[in-house]
C-alpha cells in the first residue's frame, strides 16, 4: 500500500487544493509536474475554501490535502505484528485506544506498517472530513482523494537515494519533524511555534531528545514548506552543522503524484 493512500478512494488527481495553516493553494498536475494556479488567504473558522477560489477551479478529478495541524500521529512498536488484516487492525486499535484520551470512534483511523515491528497510526476527526467533503460538493468538482501533507512527503522522499535522517515540514505556525533510522520512522513531533530563535531552540531540543532516547545521531535534514519560506529554518540547521539535502520542488512535495 502506498504511504499516501490514507483513505479508500484514491487515484492521482489532476487538480489539488492544499489547505494550509493560513493559506489555501490551488495546483494542477500535468504528467507529474505541478503548477501553482493561485493562493488565497484562509477566512478562519470552520470554512475550508475561500469564496474567490471557485472561479479558478476546473471541472476535473480533484484532491484535497490537509496540513498536519488536524492530524494525530502515533508511532507504535510491537514485538510481532499479525499478518492478517483484521488481527492487525484490532491490535493497532487496542494500542491506540490505550494511548488516546478520546474515543477513536469519532475519528478516521488509518495506519501504515514499516518493517516488521513499526506502525504509524494517523487519526483525523470524522466530522472534519465530512464537512470538508460537503464543502467540496458545493464547489462543483469531483473529489477523489483526501490526504495529509506529512504522509505525502514521506511517500515522495522514500525512493530518494540521498534520504535525510529527518525532515522538517513548516507551514504558518505549524512545524513538524519526522526522524528516520534505516528508512523507518522512529520519532514524530508536531508543534506550534514562532520564528527565529524559537524555531532553532525547538529543533535543537528535538534532536537532543532523539539522540538520548533512540541511540543514534541524525546528521542530515531536508526542509519542506508550502509557502516556500525555508530559509530561516535552513539557516538554523546550518548553525547546528547539519547536512542539508535539497529536493526538487520543496514547496510542493506534499502533493500526491509529484515527481
């Protein structure tokens, strides 16, 4: 199963709406190459799509990608993971129910297995996705995919030869870091932060935590940002002597099907 296949309906859409922390972006993808059509300020509240975006939409298969702010990530380790789908699902649900303070019945719960012992569990509120789909139906487009930007990035870079030890995803006030060892995620941290020294301090604390608790020292990093504002984070990483790995289209790696 592909990492970005979070929900049941999935094929690569031709038109994608990315719902960021502070902005909404509209893209079209032709032969794996994305083109940014426009960006719009978010109105806030419970409304996902700005009114002015509707004039730029075309009637085609459309996907929606949400930023990580509304998702809950859990990395789970098991001595043994059952092969059968139902047994695996029951085991992961049982573990998440022990960790999660709310009833997971009100959430869509998907998970991805890495290697023999690691599961990445992803939760998003069911009513949020229902509201999203309702709004999309009013736009007059055919919604074929709803996804998460972090999973899209993981899927996008997993085949790269020069994979980073960790990546940072930044969008507005949201910053998320994902650490890997031998291609398997070992730690995910999501936070809301300011800029400048706050960002550098949080990165340092997170790397220090990983070094102390996971017995390895990450040395290379990649930065992805929907608004293309990577420079500040990259400068902080350079100060900490990390090797920066450059990827093509770092401001679009959260889109499904991007080459």
